[in-house]
């Protein structure tokens, strides 16, 4: 019987899939969360109500339930055929969008009304003012919250083993079955997640430091 | 004085917030080259007047004209109007993520469509006029309050407005920083830059103000040359106000 170490390259191959899940999920979540966060600050009642309902739904239902609901329920019923990876990315993204919208809502509010007002007095349209003045500041403020979202999403991505996505945990389980050993494979999987969490948040922190505005302390 | 010399005209401005009347029919004119002072006790609606004039707050009733164009008309492009009105805030509101230079040039670039190099040149000139060319590359957080407000004045001036509004420009400053801002404002007033100034700085009002409007409860209750108004006000409320200010600042020389 092969040893666990011989399977190590196979297990580490799962990192690519995990990155796919996390990268795709974060990107989709950003695309959904940023406009929703802005909508919550600048939108009228008609904008805020559906956003609120969306956030409420995706924050209330467990991730595993969402995965099964979309993979076995909503997608087949609406005639889409998504493979497990694509479906997982979509679900992670939809859910992350709900959380990210709150990161961006908070950071836009933190920028304060005065900045947009000053932009308007120069003759900028609301859109230009938000684009040139509010967003660049809000995105900087959002980075630490976003690092947190990365760390959470990374660990949540392991749940996608339930759909058979070939990420780290799924492969670890195959190795466990093949070697009849549990301790070492799961230990390795744990260490891999620790490294990815540490490395990722470290990189995001570097970005945060690099984009910091000189001398400025945000009033968080 | 012909119609052409009236830069700004406000007629019967009313504004209320949830049933609370803040402005009860404000009317006045600002002529070209004039420095008009608005003062009055806290809560009298001074800042709301400024905000109603460039529609940062929309008045419930009344009309505003800027150089003959009706600001309050639904068909007027308010962004075009605001390019002609410089606005200086009590809290500076400099763009935190831009250095001083970019704070001044951004309006030229993104609103007026001036090329980047040209906008930079104009911004540097404007910063030089408020004595801050050496601080052009500093960020707002690296500047003192007085310097921030001077950058804000340069920013307001850069878009070449026909009038500048000042909303209590020195109220958020430490006493020793007020002087440098007032110096800049006095310089502009002496150059006959048309301005409308909400302030409690009576020394400034007396030395460069052409007319002072005194507001109480959303009404202009007295108006006249600042010196006269301060010395010979008709109403008790005005008298009390000036007395309390003199007590606070000491009698102005």
C-alpha cells in the first residue's frame, strides 16, 4: 500500500482548485457586493429593500444547504447544467456578495458625506463624485475587512467537497481511503489551510500598507 | 448699478425640515466685486442659506439666479452652475486621498476637462497665491488646519468661479491658525473677488465687508454696512449677539 507522502503531490494539486473556488467566489462576491453596498448608502427605498432581502437570505441559510439547493434544486429546475466547480463558485460568490456588501457599506459610510458634498460643489455629478472621490477611499478602507473575507472564504471552500469538487479536502479524503490512514492526511490538509490563510492575509496586508495614504489615520 | 452687476440674486427662499421652518423668506443680492457677510446666532439658518443657493439643499420655495440664469429652474444643469460657485466648508472637506496639488487640480481635470499638465500648472499657481506651493505634495492629514483651509480656498478658486461661498471658514480652527486664513480671504476681498461669507469674525467683516446681513430664526432682521450694524443695531437680539461676541474675542481693534 502506498504511503501518505507519495500522495502529497496529489493532495497539493487541490490547492489550485481551492484557489479557483476562493478566487472565483471573491471576484463574483466583489462584483455583487460593491454595487449592493453603494446601493445601501446612496439608493432609495426601492433599491434598499431588495438588497436587504438578498443579504438577509444569504446570511441566514447555511452554506451546505445553499450548495445542495443550487446544485440539485435551482440550477436543474431552471434548465442550467453547471458542473460542481462552477456551481460552487457561483454559490460562494452569491453568499460572499451578501457579506462583502456590508464591508463596502461600512467603508463608504466611513468616508463621510463631506467628501461627496465637496466634489458636488466643484460641479461633479454624483456618479463622478462617487467614482473619483468616494470609491478610491472606500476601497482602501475596505481592505482589512476584505482580508477577513478571504480567510473565511478559504476555509468555507472546503465544504465544496460535498459536491465532489477536487479541492484540498476532497483529495485528502481520497488519500485517507487509499492509505487507511487518517491522522497524517488531515493534519497535512490543516497545515495547508494554515499556510494559505497566513500567506493570503499577509499579501493583502502588504497591499494595504502600500496603498495607505501618507499620514492619514482612518476614523474606523 | 445695472442688472449685469448683480452676480447672485435670491428671492423669498423658504426651507423647512419635517415641519420645522429653517428659512422664512430670504431675499438679497450680491453685486460683482462685493463681499457680503452673513451672521447671526447658531441655528438661525446661515449655512442653510448657502446650501440653498447652490442646491446642495433644495429650497421648498423661492428663486435663485446666478448671472441671470435661474439656478432653481428644473431645466438648469446644476453641475454647470456649481462650477461657477466656489465653496469653502467649515470642516475643509479636502479629498483625503489626494495631495494638496491634486485637490486643487481635480476639478479642473474631471469637471472642466483641462489637460493634466495644464491643470497642474493652474493648481500650482493657485497654491502659490495662498502661500502653499512648498506644501503641494503633502496630503491633507499632513497639513495644519489653517493650511487645509487655504488649500480649500485654492481649490474653490481654481475652477474660476464668479462667486465664492465661505461657510464659517474659521470656526473649526485653533485661534492661532485663524489669522492666516483671514489674511488670504482679506486679500481676495481686496482684489474684489465676489464673495458671500458666513462668519462670526467681526474684525474681518468690518475691514472688508461691504454689507452685513443679520439673521435670526430664518429671517434677515437687519442689514447694512458691517461697522454701522455692529455699532447701531436696532434690535435687542442683534445687540446681545454682538456683545457676546465682543466679550468672547475681546473688542476688535
